[in-house]
């Protein structure tokens, strides 16, 4: 019941293994990468409490020694202080250029540890062992690593591809309902940006995946990473097509900054809200069918995830304040903000030809509905 997706990037190619029981097989899968049977693992408090012993056991099955460090859980960990702590710890453990570092956690740990591996001794190999749905379908694949800044999300980082990804879908069973649904924001994004049939499959089957159906979970993860792999292979460093993966993210990153990267809004929840807003703008511009935004919102509501600005607790900036936060986005080129819009579900494209006043009106209406 295990699947493998290959990311074909020449000498940086790697496999993504998807399915239950991969922690138990981790030693056998990672051993071929090792010059010496020793790995350094970085995790967070929540994941370590639940799964670190299982990973250690899986590695010991192949006689691999493990040293580990545990960081606080949460988006605030993607910061300079914890990045410095991680790099210094890896140096303290005498991690060499031929060694392998394991990122064992959700998107925060994967991004942080991948960035640490990218700069440690000018680059050491690392393995992603993603434990959240969001990380399994998105952030563990493609080599984007980094940390946040007070100026915005993921503004400091590097492209550094993993050497292997182990997405153990059994681990998803320990996620809270909110964390699973937050990850679903990234899953539905793939259908919305490039595969209408996948979106239709999600409309019919995503509730089974949320309820724990392993076959549905495996397919949702597999199809998501297949789509990401195809795009990354075409455009590894985001010079063109890869920007499509940021559907919903321009709005999302502004909302995350507005909520101080706190638990008020999880990243995947922001992506879901951002996708709904992107389709609203697309429909207002006459690009996509008028019924698309309501269809997308209806599906997200049925799944139980956040959909609108009214679903975010606490105060938010006004429309101009949100636009100002959007202006810090990495997709700003020559002062113009690139948006990912759509000509319909499954037909996303990148453009800088967006009327700022229209975006302001959409935000004003969304804020007024709070």
C-alpha cells in the first residue's frame, strides 16, 4: 500500500515514498545515503513526544545511530534565534559534509532544518520526514527552505533539495482535526491550480480522507506531490511556472503577518482563504466562471476548514493595511505584485495585470462581512 513519486532533477533527483509504516522502514530507506551509520535529527516538541521513539527504532533496525534535538512547536520557531540554535547544535554534533540531517516534523521544522542544512559547511544533505498533511503534500517537496522575518514570511532562505522524502501516512492519524484540515488547504490548492479532475475527486472523496480512510489519504498525498514534482522539474528556482504553486499564498502570507504568525491562523487555513479570494478576484475580472468562488467555498465549508476572513478570530488590518503587507511578498517584481489567478478551476496562471482597487474592494467586502 506504498507509493513512490520520483522528482527528476538530474544529480539532485530523489524519491518520495508515501504510505503507512515508513517510520519502521526508515533505516533501510536512509542507509544507502550514509557514509557512516549516524544521523542528526531535528524535531519539535509535539512530534518528538509522539513519534521520535518510533523513528529511532526504525533507524536502529539498520544499525543507524541517532542524535536528536527538539525545538518548540509553532510558526514562531521559523526565526533567526532557533535557526542559529539549530546550526550551532549540528556543528556541536560534528556533522560532516558527507553526513545526513533529518527534518522530522511539519512544515516549520522542514523549512528551518532544510535551510540549516543548506548553509552548514556550505551544504549538507538532508532527508525530509514530514509528519503533517501540509508538509507531506507541499513543503517537504521541492527544496524551498527558509525562515520568517518581521517583514514577511519565508523571506530568508535557500533552494536546497532533500535527498529523500518519507511521508508516513500512518502518522497523520495523530494530527488534530484542525491540523489535518489546515493541511487540506494545500491539497485542494493542487486541484484548483492545475487538475480539475483531482478537484472533482476531492469533492467526492476528501471527506473519506479526513475520516481516516488510508487509501484516500495515500491518493491525496500522491496526486499532490506528483503535481508539485512536475512543476518543480520544469522550474526548480521559481523563474516561471513554479509560481503557480503560490495560488492563494499572496493573500495567505499577508493574513499570516497580520495575525503575527500565531495560532489564530494556520498556514494551510490561510491558503484555503487565499484560494477563495484569488478565485473571487478572477471571477470579478471576468476571467473565471462566476460560480467558481461559491463552488470552492461550498466545498471548503463542507470539509470544515476556514474559508473567509470572518473565520479568523481577533482584529485584522483594514484593506489598505492588508495590501501593504501583500507588497512585501516575494512575488513582487519591479514593484509590481504578481498574482496567481485562474481562468477556471484547474486553470491557474501568473499575472501582474491586476487592478489594485479591485483587490481592495474584494478585501473591503470580506472584512465588512466579519
